[in-house]
């Protein structure tokens, strides 16, 4: 008999990956130019974690998925219209910035408090999912600090696969250096899993799932309380846009080896 | 003679209403969903590229009260107006859902693009309807919005000598140049001393429709009365017993031809008492309704344009002020109109319209846009600017003459695809919005009276409202205003002027033609400029490289090469990536389909390749049917009406079918 889980996915929104970003100095520190005008998506790392959570919940009857998110309410609402058709979940929204210029410990504290406030939360069933990394924040520390604040000691980062054994124990594939995976096992929930990309494809849009999710999404957005994420005590020494070089070339009938050689020579400037 | 006066039109409108039933039956076409050969049954040729046979799959079904197709200005106006009426002042539902008794009315809108702000265009508008809906609207509520402060109409002379100008125009140009000491001529442009009142957008607004859509959508969704779902293309209407019973969503987990692959999920059937079709001029659902029910007698949509635009950051010392609007004509070809308007923070929106009556078999929007940017009058402002967004869309330029049946059993048409664009004033967004408002008012009336959404009831509640509204009254004035362009630019301009000052009582005559009736062969178009043998050689070389031929042909005909600066003047592929940010999610069928391969084989112009805004249609290696790359398509729909091959048995249709599809532009600034 499968174990029902309470799976909480932590995930914020980031600008659509195809947008051109420009850091600017704002009154409250660094910010993205025209951030509120940029279309947004759910952070791709959290996106995978959400699909893994939905997949796990589907195979464990009685399970439930929450998505806990700190983001500007209006933008989060718009992103939900794309995400909500993908997987069943209940939203827990916190109104705050999502520019990436936040401090991991502050964000983790707010997320942990939001998780603790979920009614009927049972630590014995709790799995906290999130992105190992973020498309806008590269510290990689947020999930770990959330786990510490929730008192969860079984933590796994860079997860690509989770398998639930018949006895309810969890087998987890974590990415380690050298392109290898480390296999870990733990007795079961509670655990924190910071997902890499996982193995699941994007699920198709399901309008019925969307309709069902909307029953809780809009009230959650209306309830969303403002979060103080001022990055106090943090000093941003410099913020720059990564330099980029562009080159477009159309090739046909070229072998992968030749393409690889050409890319290497282009990168190295030879 | 004018086409219609207000009073006469009312009479015609009523006559249409009275006669619409039997006439509709005369215009029936087999629906795409139930036929494999998309032409008259009398034509027996097989069509290998039509839809694959639909496997007998079990489809999920969801019932709602009202389903809307497309979240453009029309459905935004419809949903905004309707949502305000669905609840009582105390917040309780005003109407009960027929499909979920005890629950509020279920209203859902499906949008094809990946977000509600994607794939739309900018606008300069009088904003009468939008301001009526939002009486307290302030431009600073929406990013990239500004009041119109100043307008200029500019006639651009040809500084290069490469454009194709008639003798009349050449004479006019010579006179302007000779008298430039006494005329307002500056940098090869004549600043017209006054703007005809029908063209003026005085006291209007200019804004990014992408940003405006986001603003409206956020308010709608926060209200909770209606739902808008992006990234959800609608494949087709569900037609039963000549009534529309809802829509079918696009299959997911399919290959290019629509065949099921891993993760196949058949498109769900969304059943609704009312289907509101506002999917634009090339929308899949609207097109299929047109094919099935035909257009009212005498109506046809043969005039089109592709509008291509850029949003740019102007250089620091640029003198253009927010609210400045330029309308241009005369260059790079006399038939091409241009626009430039300036938002706050040194951001500008600029672009051109390439109309279907510009009889060039190499009418490329992108290349012409670059030449337009480089015109000396504009380049002084644009030099040093940086591209931040780019896109294109088809405009239905037939206006009221392209109007389909506005209502039928279970459905209503609104917006540009319903013929609402005013072709005299060059205004479409505000008109589209107003048609949505009018439908919403009619729907509320029917809900109050508990009347079903039958053709008769919708005609009484919606069509009658529309006929009496300024949208229709002004469109009657505009109906023949552009006919003169069929005979040339000068005749067209005179016709517009006459129609404008006479309120539609006068217009220059002209008969809109289908593409195959008017497009010259390349050899004829370039006669006297490029020998036929050289044209063949250039085309063969370009085909071997898998590229379109317009750049090589234009340069051979005298157009200079574009001096790429990597910022504003970039290759078309770079514009896709830097400005359009184009994407196409996997798992969906191709939405551009060449129906009969043999027609492509015998096509001499291959205009679909030349005109493609994203270079998504290219010569096929080793074949005559062009190749289509969905990952480059920006869904402008230009291929649909630029195809020079008529569909056998349906000459108003072409050999290209433009179906519902996902992806496209990922910029919300257009």
C-alpha cells in the first residue's frame, strides 16, 4: 500500500527565458529594468519539481501538492494561468519581489513560515520539493535553509530521480561531480529534495485540472500577505550583465563532430 | 456612388437578417472536421497533405456556459464588459450556470499564444471604446502608453531611386524637389501641412497592445468571474446540425502531421451554449466557420496587409518626444505605409504595412522595413537605436466587406475577423474592443431574459446593436474608401480623400482581386531591370542555399545592401531571436499546411517563401513543396493570403491552410 504524501513545492517566477535582461540600480538596491513589463514563467527548476511532485502524488493516492511561491501577486496570477493546467496543486502565495536580488536566508525563512502555516500539515508525510538552482538566483542555498528551519535533516540536492520502495523508503539519485549520480536512501518523509531537471516531460495542458486549480488559486492570491524581503545587511558590490557573443550560421549535413569542433574554435577564438 | 449610407445600410442590414437563413444554406461548405478533401465535393483529386485521418479517440469533455476563442482586444472588451455584469453588487452571482446548477456562469477564454501579451501589435487609437469601458483610464496605469501629442503625415521621396514609381508619382516627386525651397520638405520628406480629420488620432492614445492585454487580463483574472487560459490553441469549432456546440482544443503529443506520438492527449471538447469567436483575421476557428457557412452574399476578404514592427530604444540624445506620431507613405515602395510613435522613456514603436494590392511577387516586409528605417528623414532619429522587440501580424483590410455572418446558432463573431476594422481611418483595435462590448451587452440581455443563444436571438441582441453603433456606421462610410488602390496609389489616395470628406458618398472605383488574379510573374515584374535568364539563375542559386530570393533580386534591381549594425539593423534570423524571441513547444502538429503538393510544384512565384515574416517557409531541398519550420513561425498568417495558388473549387481560398498552433512570439512589448 502506497504512502500518501504532503508535497510542498517551493518555486517563484522568473522572466521568460527569452527576454533580454538589464540590471539597473533601483531605490531598494539592484533591480531588473522594466521587470513588471517582462513576461514571466515559473522558475524552470521549480517547474520540474512541480511535475515530479504531481507525478509522485498521482502514484500515491491520498497525496496532495502545494505550490508555495514568493512573487509579485499580479505577475504570479498571470503565470498561474499557464501553470495551473499542467498539474493539480494548491497555491500558497506570498506577495514579494522575484527579481533575484534577494537574500537566500530571508527568502527561506518566509517560505518555511508559509509552509508551517499550511493547515493540517503532517511532518511524517511532508516532502519539500524545489529547484536545486534557480534561473534568477544561483546561491543554491534556499532549499537547504528551508529544511533546516523546518527541522528536516534528510536533504538531497541535484536530484534527478526519486523512487519509492515498497516499504515506503526513498531512493534518490543525486548529481555529483564528474557527471555521475550518487544513490542515497532514507526511511521516508520528511525530506527535502532540491531537484535538478528530473526525467519527466512537460505534462500536457488539461483544462479540467486548470478549472479545479483555479478554485484555490484566486483565493490564495487574494489572501497573499506582503513579505519583507529587503536584503538588509546584504551589499551588492556590483551587478553586471554577462557578456555575450552572437554568431548565426546555417549548416546542413554536418556531422556532430565537425559542429563540435567549430563551436570549440569559435569559443576559443582560434 | 457611395456603397451605403447610414439609413440605407440599416435597411440592407435588416434585409440581410431576414434573408440570412436560406442564403446560408447556399453557402455551405463541408466542415474541415468531417472532410479530408478541403474543397468542393465535385473535385475528386486526393490531397496528401490534408489532415491525417482522425483516429477514433476518446475525447474528454468539459461543459461551460460561454467559451471564447482568442484573447485579443475583442474578447478583452467582451470579457471585461460581461464580467462586470455577472455578479450582483453584493458579490453574489447574478446568473446561474446552466451546466453547473447552483454555480455562477462559467466563462472561459482560450488563447493560442504562450501568454496573454504575446503575438499582438502596438496601436495608435482614438480609444473611444476603451475609454468608455475605463472612464478613469490614465496612460500611466499601463507601461508603454502615452497620449497622442503631435501627429505628422509624411510623404517620403525615394532617396535611392530604386523604388517602383509610376510616371505620375515621378512627376510629382520632381515637382516637390523643384519647389522644396517653398514647401515643407526636409531630408527627402514632404511634411503634409494638414492631416485629414478622418486619419487624425488627435486626443488618442498610443500603446503596446501586449502590455495593455496584460493589464486587462490581470484585472479580469483577479475578478474571478471569467478565466483566460493562454497556451491553449483551439483546433476547430464543433458543428452539429448547423449549430456551433463549442470548440475542440488542439491535440497534444502529436508529430508534425498531427499523428499521435508519446504522451498523446486528444484535444478536449469544450461544450458551450455560446461560442464567442474573436481569434483575429487568420484564426483557425473563424476561418473554419467561414469555410463551413460561407460569407454573406457579396462579401469577401481579399484585401490584406502584413504589418511588421519593431520596438526600439532610441539613443540618448534623440529629439523625439513621447506622444509623437508619424504616418508615412511613398517609400520604400509607394504602396507601403509606415508609422512611428514614441512612448515615454525614449522607446519608440515603428513599422510598415505591406498591402495585398502591392503587386510584387517578392514583397518582403522585413527587407522593406529596413529600407524604410534607413530613409534619411527617419534615420536621423533612429541611428544608434537598439532593437528590443519585433513582430508581425496580418491585418484584414477588407473591413466591412469582409464581414462574415456575425451570429449563428450557438456562436457570435467579434473583432477583426468579424470585419470590424475601419479601413478609412486605419483603426482596428478600438473597433474590435467595441464589438466585444456590444456582444457582451447582448449576451447579458439574453441571460436576463433566459433566452437561448440562437441565431435569431443573437441577431436581435448583438447584430442589431452593432448595426446601430458607431462601429458599423463608420465602417459603412469606409467600405469602398480603399477601392481606388486596386488601380494605383494615386487613385487610391484620391479615393480615400473623397470617401473621407464625403462621408462615404464618393470613392474611387476598383475591384479587389484574389492573389492569383493579380500577382505578376517575376519576369514581368522585373522586366527591363533584370533579364529573365538572370532571374532564373538567382532563384536557382537561392533555392540551392535554401533561402528566399528577394534580397538578391532587390539588390540586383538597385536596392543597396543593408549596413548591419548589430543593434537595429540585424539579419532576419537575429530579429527572430533578439526581438521576437520565438518559440514553438514540441508535441503539436504543424499549423501551416500546403494542401495540394502539385499546386506548389506548378507555382511560379513561391511568394509564401518571399513574404514569410520569420523565414519559416523556405525552398525545400529536392522538392517543390516549400519546407516549413514551426520553430521560426511568428504566426503572422501572411502565407495564407499571399499564396498565389487558388484552391480548386474554392478560388477565394489558397493552397495554404493556416491552422491553430502553439508558440510564436515571446515578446509582450509589441
